[in-house]
C-alpha cells in the first residue's frame, strides 16, 4: 500500500516579488504540483486568494487547513491537498506552534510570526489510517523551531504511521530536525538530492529546509527534490520535495 507525499512552499501572494509575483507564476506553480504526481501535498504560505485559485484548478481534490491569524480564513495556511483516489480525509485540524496550540493567532516562544501545523488523518479505501503533519516553522526563532519539533513529536506518538513534512526553516543537521529524528522519525529524502530553498535564483545546491520525515513503519521507495521549471518559469522561491512511501 503506497502513498506519494510532497511538500511545497508556494510563496505568499502578498510578497513584492516583481517578475516572480504570484499572478505571473501561478500557472507554473500548478504545473509543478501536477508534475509531482502526489496523493497528498502539503503547501505553505498559501493566502486566501491563492487557495481560491488552487480550488479552481484542483476541483476534485480535498483541500483542508485553517488560516493562522484567526483559525478560519485569515492569513497564511499550511494547506493539505489530497488527490481523489485511494485516500480520503477522515479528519483534520490546525494547531498553532506555540505553548497554546489551540488558540488561533498565538505566537510561540521567540518566533517572529504566528506559525501553524495542519494535522490530517487519511483513510485508505482498505480501512488503513495514516497521519500527516504539514508544518511551517518560524524563520527566525531558534527556540520556536526547536519547541515546534517537540510539539510535533508529542502529537504523533501512537500506533498509526505518520508523515511529517513542511518548510521547517531548519537544515538536516539542525537541532529541530535532529529532535524529530530522535523521536523516531527518519528523513525520507537523501541530502544529496539537493537544496530546496533558492530565493528565486533557481539554485539547486542551497539549503535544504523543506523536509519529509516518516515513522519506521514506512519504506521509502523513491524520493527527490523536484527542480521542475514549467516553460522555464520558477514556480516559487522553494523547490518541492517528494517521496513515495510503502506500508508493505
């Protein structure tokens, strides 16, 4: 039983990106998502106007996740897209990466911004349930990054298989990622696959801050950083990361 999972920071539409602004590259972003051929995709930085466009372009997908500002629609979302097929959303919730995870808009520790994780329980058509966490860690607060990993490690304790993914703003050898590994997760995509953040340069060897980690129940059959540029257009300032996983 397989699932193909991907994470992709699509860069928010309010950023002053000039020739790389969202209206210019949104078709490329959709093409990049399609090219991943994933059953479940975790997106970061998605604002309401971007979600409206994505719902139009992926009308048959289940698209879940709440806005970080109010727990409803306002602000960036850690959105999860689930492709129609073998998997469906059983339940989902958004939690805040703070010492008060149930309070919309709460900011954790030394974080610069409000940050969230979307937890989704997926049920396979054969009845098997797996968990997915899509997270976006703070870019500045080192304590917040570490505490976010500690929160997630507690949230995924239990018997079901888990996939943890997202823009963790942390490299593979950093304390936040090491904390997840120490909790029993392993990094699915090998370091030699290349970097994931490139700041609209197109570089493939910059920092890997976007990750997919899995519990020991999963076998990774293939994994990569996608450097796909539809018609030469950069789809975001991050490259997507994707892995095919097997429960056997």
